[in-house]
C-alpha cells in the first residue's frame, strides 16, 4: 500500500451481548491495522438506529474515526435531521449516505427521500461541508437498475449532489471494478472509488448475500467452494488466498485503498492484511 492508499473497516451493530463482545474484540484487534476510519451499517427502515448509535459510540471510545452509514429509506426529514444533529454533536465528520432497502415483506412508507442522491443533497443543504460523504457504487450494477448506463448516471448524480468518495459493493472480478472506474473517469468525475472487499469464510452465507446484492461469484470460485462442502478450514484457506490476490491486484493497479466488510470478525481480515504487509 503506498502512502496515499487507505484502509477502512466496516462493522454492523451487534444484536445481543455475545455479539457485542465479539465486536469489541474484533475492533480492538483490527485497530492495530491503523484504519483511516471504521464505518457502522444502518438497518433499513431505521430498525437498528439505536444499535448504530451505540456501536458508533463504542468505536469512538476506542479512538477510531467513525463513519456511520445513514439510509433514507422509510425516514422522514425530521428523522434524518435528528440523526444528523446527533452525529454532528458527537463530533462525527464522515458519513456513508445510502438509500437503503425496504425490509422484505414490509409495504408502507418509503420515506421523504427516494434516492441516495437526494440524501446527499439534503445533507449538503443543511450541514454544508461538515460531513465527508461516501456513497455506494456498483461495478456489477445495482440489481434494481434499469441498465448499466442508467446505474452509471444515477451514480454520477450522487457525485453531482456532493459525495466526496465512493465505496463499492463487493466483487471478485477486478476487471469489473477497473472498467467501472474507467467509465466514471470518462464522465469527468475524479472522486476516489474504494473497492469494498468481502472476505470469503462461509459459502452458504456468501451465496445468499451475493444473490441479494447482485455480486457475481465466478464459476471457478463457486465450484471450488461447493467442493469443500463442510470443510470450513479449507474454505477459509481458499478464501484468504483468493482475497489476498484480489486486494494485491487492486492496490498494485491504483485503487485508492480498500474497505473491508469485516462482518464483525477479525481473523480473515487480519490474515489478509498480514499477507500483504498492510
Ligand atoms: P441509490 O444510489 O439511490 O440507487 C438505488 C437504485 O436506484 C439503483 O438501481 C439506481 O440505479 C436507482 N436510482 C438512483 N437514482 C435514481 C433516479 N433518480 N431514478 C430512478 N432510479 C434511480 N444498506 C443498508 O440498509 N444499510 C447500510 O448500512 C448499507 N451499507 C452499504 C454500504 C455499501 C458500501 C454498499 C455498497 C451498500 C450498502 N447498503 C446498505 C445496501 C444499499 O442500501 C442497497 O444496495 C440499496 O438497494 C441501494 O442503496 P444506494 O445508496 O446505492 O441507492
């Protein structure tokens, strides 16, 4: 990693005491990697708003710069203002601004804002440049987009509205990332687009996530992972090897850094970073 490339880590709010203890252990261990910031996810429909705030506070207490994720799905403007005022009062300077998703099976109010670009514009209008804003990017296209071209235009609208940087959905094919970055640069946009990296430690979980978010598991990886069956040690060793190679290639070929989806586990991320001397 060169002096301008950054490492960031993503956590999610724990749902019980055991999960909370695991988050604290993982965050303490991974703090040794000296991340530029750590981020905390936000549940759709505000379901884990309190959990996000508690996790943000805990990570701030550990001395990390924290970037809470904020989604506008299901939120009123008053809800968003209350959250943003609270973050501003807590000294938060960074946000990951998202639309979010409606929890499946729940109809109802989608909220005052309908796209992440509107949330970015709202934050800029009311909080000026107080927050550094990251937005989501989809090298393999967001699953609900009409087309890759529409999705690119919607991404560019978030930058136009004031995003400072982007974090991608995870992917395993680096060409998808570099191709996306080339298209963004061809549109004259220069913000850093940081690859989101998903460690591979559990095939069933990865297959489920990938189905939902539209990330492709390449055939060769899928077949190897399926062949390991319940052999978790082999899945883990294979996953660490594949992701180490992916991260090495991304950093060598000019990615501005990497953002790890830790899933609140330290082992795989620590091992990948150790392999690469990060
Ligand atoms: P948008 O950028 O608004 O795009 C969503 C879809 O709408 C796309 O298909 C886009 O092409 C389309 N679109 C955008 N603007 C328009 C327009 N004007 N007209 C028509 N179509 C439009 N989810 C959570 O619930 N909590 C989290 O903490 C969270 N963290 C995430 C972090 C990262 C780095 C990433 C990549 C995703 C995260 N997600 C999270 C998932 C995210 O909320 C979903 O992918 C969601 O479906 C889209 O959010 P978005 O911010 O990308 O939406």
